[in-house]
């Protein structure tokens, strides 16, 4: 029995932001080989799941113990098992608790990263999130709601840096978000955006100054599955360039040019 347990394994796979073409090659291969795929409900598009031979289980109505029971049982039976998360499983997912419980069951885990929705959204915005002399720091966070946030990581505290900020799971709290960001240090005119279901057919992009973002988001009837971006990188001043490709900059592969 111990030998079987040592071979039992579950793959925790990132499905990417929604566009089926942004699924990694490794994730696609594993999905095609899988016997059981327990996927994160409406957060994973049907296009990613279509044509697969494995059994599909929607986890939207399941609790953690029920999910673990499904995964563990199938893995111990020698099946190839995938727990399919949206985006990248390391961001605002549940892999830590899943790995902890599976380890108790004697089941090994392998995490397969995915393209995060914030990266896909930055691409949709045509935005570089780190611009020289504008912002070299990216803060990824969420507003405090039903799931609390440590006080030292409150939006007011983080806003003092005026760094580029991306907020997950916060669209339903847009009034609170914009109020706290401005009170914390962002000027009201700071460029901001909300990206809804990036990579999906129903994708929406809203741009507005921070002080007007809440109104624009509510007018677009966006309440969930959206990312909020704040920072001057959304409208950077012209002429800001990296040193790497500056003709006068020297590094190990290039001498300065006039």
C-alpha cells in the first residue's frame, strides 16, 4: 500500500486568464493525458475543457474536504489527476491548503504555473507595468472584504508608495477602493483602469482617472472577475527609456556608441 501512496500524485495546473491560446504547452499536454480534471467552475472557459477524454468535475459547489477526497481517491487509484485553477495558481488561489491536505493523505503535488490574468490585462492595456523613473515597483493586492487583509497591508498603507498597483477580487468594492487609494496617497487624477474577463469574448476595458473610476465601473455593470490597475505607468510621460538599450550605456555585451 505504501508503494501506491508514494506514486499517487496530483497536478495543480494554472489554466491562464481565459484565452485558450494562453494555456501553456505543459498544461495542455497534461489536460489531454488526464483521467480526472477537477476545475474551478465558471472561472475556467469551456473552450479549454472541450475535447478532453478525462472525467470533468466542476468544483464550484464543493467544499475543500470534498475536493481533496476526489483528488486523493483518484490519485491513489493510479489515475492522472489535475486540479485546474484559473490564471496562475500561486495568486489568490487555494493551492497552499490543497497541498497541505493532500500531503496528509500521502499524495504528492506538482504545481504547473499559468499566465496570470494581471499579465494578460497589462497586455490588453498595452501597458508596461514598470517604467524607468516612473514606477519600478508593482504591488499586487486586494481590498479587505469578507476575506480580511492584514492592517499593515491596507490600501491606505500601500498607497503611500504611489507605485503601480493591481487589485484582484475588488471590483464589487470599487467605491471603498478608490476612496482608500486617494486617502492613502494617490492623486485623484492618477490614471486607472478596470479590465473585466480579460481574454474572454466578453472582455471589457474601462479607463478613467482614479477619482472617476468607481462611476465608470458601475456604469459598465462590472462587479466581479475584474482587475483594477492604478498608476502613472498607464499614461507615462514620453521619453522615459531603460538604460539597457541606451547607446551611451555600457554593459558586458556592448560598448558605448556616440
